[in-house]
């Protein structure tokens, strides 16, 4: 029965969560558990479980006698990976991508500089190996493997910064990278300039050159932002 509950509660979330994230329900819109039961054909327990998840993401607030109310966007847990995925899947995809890339621009260059100054010697050297593998898989057009390596590359830089707050953003950055690939916003073969810049970042971190690492990483995130701004596929079809 537990498995059935999880399946049903996931079905409710898969419908209701993206709808709220896409602003299909305005701030202040009110649901009731009874209404959710009827709309989705689920039990009170399943409806309550789904609402608890939405509450944990601060999409809704539940109060006795007043129902389940949609919260203003400013209250949402915008770093929640599931919420990011829902927003990337909806009509606000470009807005979400722009917001995420602005975060990357503010965070990753500094993290690269810290990685060059603080990271362990062996870990810094390993980053060059990852960059070399990215070049090979990128040129081969193996986007699945390239994505895995790209996520590893950026995660390790955040971790090498030896700053727990920066390292805590690794999953958020991963969602940006996954989103670009999932929605066909990556070229079949990554741009040669992008591959070169990743190699430059890795070498600068290995060699302990914070200024070079920071500048090259800034160029990477700028290149991504420019590519998205000029790619019509970033906008969902109405």
C-alpha cells in the first residue's frame, strides 16, 4: 500500500507542482484537501502527502479553516532542484535559465579563483583530466557523456573552493547543464571556444593561477548566456 501511496502522490505532484510553478494558479489561489481528492481521485492521505511536499518547497501554505493557499513567488524555495526542473519545463523556461545563469556568473568565476588558491594539488590536477575528456567527447558528439563530465567539472570546482556555501550550489548548477541538454539547447558538438575555455580553467586551477581561472570561467558563463539569448529553442512553443 505504501508503494501505491507514493505513486499516487507523485502523480498529484507531477500535475499540480508544474502548474503552480508555471503560474497557472495565481498567488492566493486556494485549494482544499477535499477538492484535491475529487480532482485527482485520491485518498485524503495521498492528497495531504502531496501538499506537504509543496509546502516544503514553499509553493503553498496550509492553514486550518483557510485551506491551501498558493504563496507569492518571492517565498518559493527557488534553489530546490525539483522546482527548477518544473520551471524549466514550463513557459517560464527562458526566465529560469537567465536567472540561473546570472547566479552562475556571480558565483562560478569566484569559485574558480578560490579553487586555484585552495584546492589540493592532486584534485586540481585531476580537473585537467576531466577537461581533456570533455574535449574528446565533445568533438565526438557524445552529449550524454559530455554532460556527465561537464557536471563533474563544475561540481569539483565548487568543491575545490573549500567554501561550503559555494559547494552547496553544485546541484543548482547541474540543473542548468541538464536543462540545456534536455531541451536541445546544446549544439551537437560543443563550440570549440567553450572546450578551450574549460581546458584553460582547469589548467589555471592546476597551476594555481586564480586570476586566469576566474577570467576563463567568466567567459564560459558569458558564452552560455549569449548562446541562450540568441537561441529560439530556449522559448517553449505556445
